[in-house]
């Protein structure tokens, strides 16, 4: 009986006859040879049908095959060093499983809105396949990294009654005649988890009702949010850079084929595994920007142009430290010698991708944090449970959040976050 395999396992079966369940992505003919471009969800490669090597019925069948027809093919695996994958199959039999007619996404160029309207079908193409393979590897690597470092995964709620970041950019929902919101971060709950388990992390969707159409924004995306008891900022920064370097290395180790499909140069990515990452203070970053013609003053937050310029000064990700207190969240620890900045850091990715991590040491003083909540015009009752964490055995602790799609966009060198998630949700898009 012929063994049924996946395309990705073809290298293990050179010169062997196998069967593969696949879809047709394209085809062409040259004389008495037909070339079928095939995919099965694990990889893409070529099937070759030679007239005279197959029966007349099979050769005639090839002429009628349409894009995205599903089939079981039988043939012998050979090396093909001209292709990205490196192997092909010489077909001797084809069994059609499901016919396809007038598939809307053809090999020609399509506009991005058309492709997003057909995202459920666009996912079958090479580029989305490669990005989702890398996304999957980064998800697996994330779990491995934090479990290997002694973290416990703690799942925060997605429905809350308050805004952790102190912003009004929330999706409001009616929760049994009460006001509630879709969560914009799990951080406050992770802090509670850190006080119980020492080191915890969450990995899940978050929601931001930002009316933004930039390439860096989605309304629904995935966040990795670790929180560590007894960690000061320096220890947190070391963990952050180790985590990023680990993610990049895992992609380099396990996603060579996907990187080839995206034409992503692995030599560039290798630079990002070299630690430690450079660090610059917010003060020095402002001075750097002003000297280079940016119209910015101390106290302003950075936008995309500023982050891009700063990151372009370095060949690796760079930490920007100690932002002004006025532009950061209420829960960040004040600087020990200055009252105008907090102990925090953003990690900016090279090549113009901006912030991929935001983190800080957390305020531990009960009275300070209570006053911060009041100063930010937040409902004190909503945060009483959060203040309890400072009443019963408070300790120094730090944490950070990484936006998965931003990290994927950087590693894959994408133009927009919408390609980094299977079904993007944006200001003007809720379907499919």
C-alpha cells in the first residue's frame, strides 16, 4: 500500500512512491509535460505529469483541473534544487476529491482591499502561509520560553468594569444592564497573579477602540504580558531582551522555508539575537531628535517618525528608558531622584517598526498609587482590589507587554499589521 504523507515530509521519501492530499494553486504546460503547483497546508511544491508516463485518462484529466481543485495524487518524490522547497513529485495518478470553479484569487495581482475581502481564501496563498507559519512558531516559542523560566500562565478576564490604562478608547458592552468593557490589557490581573505565584504571564486577545488607520494599529490583537514579583527594572529588561532574541532564534531555526517564501534575509535577523540591546534615555532621545531637525520638545510622546529615526541609529532593537510621568500610565513606579519621569522602557524594533514592547517597574506605595488613581480621574472603587495588592505584603515587581502582531510584522518585514493576524479587525473591517 502506498504511504500517505504531507508535502513537508517529502525530503524523507526521495525516490519513493507516496500519496499526498493537495490543492492545485496553478498549472502550466510545456510540450508533453504539465507542471502542477500544489499545496497541502504544510508546504508548496511542484507536481510533474509527463505524457506517456501516465495513462491517457490521467493526462486528459490534468487539462481540466482548475485552481483550488482538491485531489489525491500518487507519484515518486525527487529532488528539485531550483525551487524554494527543494523537492517535487512525478505524478502517476490523480484522484479528484472536490472540484473548484472560478476561484476569485488568481495568480495575477490583486488590490489589498480585494484580498482582505477574501481573507478566508487568501490564507491559502504562499505569503499568508509563510506568515502564519512564523506566527505559529513564535507562539510555541513564547510558551517554551516562559515555562522554561518558571512562569505560570494566568488567564485574565476579557470583560472588565474599568480601564487599566486610564483611557476612554474602550469597547463598551452592556453586561446585564451594567457598564462593562472589552479588556485592553490583562496587566492588573497579572500583578495579582505575581503576588500569588511569583512569575506569571498571559497570552490572549485585547481590544483597543482607537480610531486609527495606521499600519501599526488593529482593534483586536494578541498580547503577551509577563509580570514578575521581586523584579526591578534592570532584571525585567534583561528578561525582555532574552525573550526577543529567543523568538528570533526560534524562527531562524525552524522557519527557513517560510523566510525564503517571504524573501526575508536571515543574516539581518541574526543581528537581533546579539545581546545586550543598546539603551538610551528619553532625555537623550529627545536631544537626538532635536539635533536632527524634529519639531519636538521634552514631554512629548514619540510618534512613528520619531521611533523610526531613533531605531535607525542602531543595528538591533533599542530600549528607550524613563519617559515623562505625564504621558505614561498611573501604575508606573516614580523615579527615585526625579519627580518628572517614571521607571519604564519601550523596546523599539529596527527597520522602522517602532515599539514592540512597553514595560515598567510598578508602583508599590499604597498612598502614592491611590493618589495616582485620583489624579487620573479614575473611579477609586473600581481599583480598590488593585490597591489591596499594596496592603498585604507588597514587593518590588515589574512587567511588560509585547504585541504579537507588531513583533511578527517586524520579523517578517511586513508593511502592515493586518497581514500578521489570520482575520484582522480594523476601524473599517469586521468581516470575514
